[in-house]
C-alpha cells in the first residue's frame, strides 16, 4: 500500500536542508543536499510509520506563515 505525506523543507543558517512531516510526530531529518534529504526523509517516514501503530496520528491541515515583530 502506498501513502503520500506532505513534507516541509527548510534550509538552516549552516546551509543544511531540514525536512519535517507534520502528520507524523517527531518525523524529521536533515542533510547537506536535497537528494540526500529525500532519501533520509523516506527512511524517517518508514520508521515513524512503524511507531505510528502505537500512537494517535494527526491529520495534516496546512501550513501558515506567521509574522511576528521582534
């Protein structure tokens, strides 16, 4: 069975790409290249799915950008 997941990708100050899957608690990884990041996030998703059976899952609603004055 195939499942699709939304992945949020950001770049940190050191140039690493960081990927998170909002619908899977604690599912995130980082890598220096996007290709490596995609491999790693697939592995992370597979591991999180193994643990998901023990946890309540969340449904992805969306991503919202919030502006805060600092």
